[in-house]
């Protein structure tokens, strides 16, 4: 079960005091804001209520958010950019997943059938919103060294991701670095996980249609046995690729759907397979479509099946910039000490934050959301996913520290 943060973050000789602490009243407000989003989840490109709620709170703080051209999501600057000093951008994703909320023990479970914030995007949103509100107060007090951009991005869960639409809306103009967090239920609240270099994987979608003349199951030799052909594609494609791609690329093909036939004694004329392709290495990701097309055609051809392949590019890996990763390490240490940062591994999950990193350096940290000492494990993309809400305050103060430390080091663009 979630719990509210009571964590105090005092300064010490090895952890000099930084402004930008989260007041208790705002901490409580952000938890309530997160719970409201959790109760009203919206899918990608449909986040109208979420967008309106974020916009209203930013405007209440005297800020001037702009809704993205796609109609959902926002961008908002804290402070006024003078055109010369690059801004740090703080990014949150705001969409939910098309799965039912399976929690029964909390009052804030989803009120929308078959919709749930099961990936923590409500937490990400509350963190960036809270950081923006705290930084806006620092700006009014003359304590913000340079402007900061807040980015609330829609449709992260929809390939190739809402980041491409956000970039088209010029959200990176004037941005020198971009940072983000992602909830990690394997990391305790009060800590973050960091890694320099690749931290997520590439993720694409694969749809295969196989066609044949059909026939009687008594005479498979006279037709195209489409069920066997589909089964061989499902089993053999990963095996073939394992001998054509560098094993160090970590390529993984996992099927989510295989469909063929309607009767036990009829060989069907049509079969479909769909799944995801994940890859740790960006060079292998660029090579994958050609290799996969060739392998499918070869396997299907053995069984005289005609194949039609739809390969949907998703996202490249998130590759954390070493300089920005060190900024995040220093920022977290400034708030909660060096022990609050732990190393993390590269996952096979996909994240469209990677598209921003094609344009500017940046880094993503894994935000701990597991209650310390609890034996309960709730993984991402599960209907019972929930967080220790202490993570919201930790994330806010982590981001405000990053904005302050980076602002003191900023160099002019160009």
C-alpha cells in the first residue's frame, strides 16, 4: 500500500544545503494530485483531463504553459529564457495503459474501466509538476540561476512514442540537456538507480500475415499447412536470428499473439503473428529490419506460405550521457547522500525518452518506489501496480537539486 513521505532531507558537511526543498503542504498536494490522476487514467493522445489539470495548476502558480500541437501534453518554462543560456528540461510522460486496475485496498484505484496508471506516469507527472512549482518560487526569490523547461509528454506507451510529436512542437528549442525519471519497483523509495550509457533497449513491433490456399487436414501435403508454417516462424525466427546477429546485441523476439483457423479439420487460409523485438545495441537495431524480413521469407517459403510483414519502428535505446549522468548522481547525493544512488542494469524495456537524446544530451534515472522493508513486489504493467508515495517528494527534490547545480554551470549555446 502507498504511504505518504515523512522523509526529512537535512544538509550535512558532506551534503551542503541547497534551496528548493519541498514544503509539507505542497508534498501533501502533490500526493493528492497523483491520486487524482491515478483515479482518472487516460490513454495516449487522449490525455485531455490530465493536460487540463496540469495546465490549471501551473497557471495558478503564475506560469504560462503551452499545450502541444498534438492537443495533449504541455511545455512550460520557469523563468524567462534570454536566448543565450541553454535550459535544462525536466520531462514527464502522462499517459496510462489499457489494462484494468486490480487494486482493491486503496480509495484511489482507477474509476475508468480497463484503464490504469500501471507504469507510474502519474508519479512522473507529479514529480515534474512539483519541481516546477518549487523552482517557480525560487525564481520569484531570485534564487534560480537559469530558466528550466517543464515538459509533460503524451503517448509514451504508443509506438513510436509521443516524444516525436513533442519534438515537432519545438520543445527542445533552447534546451541544452534533458532529464527524466522512471519508477522502478525494484529500488527502495529514497534511492535512485543510475547507469552511464544504454539504460533501456530498442523496442519495435512486428506483425506477420501468412497466406495459403487452405484445405482438409487429411491432405496437408496437397496444400500449404499454414498452422505449421506459423508455428515454425514463431519458433525458428528467434533461432535463426541468434546465428545471424551478434549475440552481444541482446536481441529478443517475444510473441504476444498467434491466430489461425476456426475448425479442427480445416487447414486455414490465413494466419497472423504479432510481437515485439527488443535489442540492447543500437547498431543491431538499425540492422534488424533487413535481417528479420529475410529470415521470415525463408522460413515461410519452406512451407510454401506467402508472407506479408509489417515492421513498425518503435524506439531506440535510451543512452545516458556521462556528463548528465554525473550531474544526476551529484544532485541525488546533495539531497540524500552518496548511498542514495545505486548502480542499475540495462533493461529490455523501451522508452521514447530516447528520441530526445537524438537531439540533446540527457539521462534518465530509475526512481525507487518500493517501500523499504516490504516483501510486496508489484511490477510495472501489472494491474495491481502501486508505489510508495515517499518517492514523489524524493523525485521533486532530486530534480530541483539538478536544476540548481546545472544552472550554476551553464554555458552559452553555440
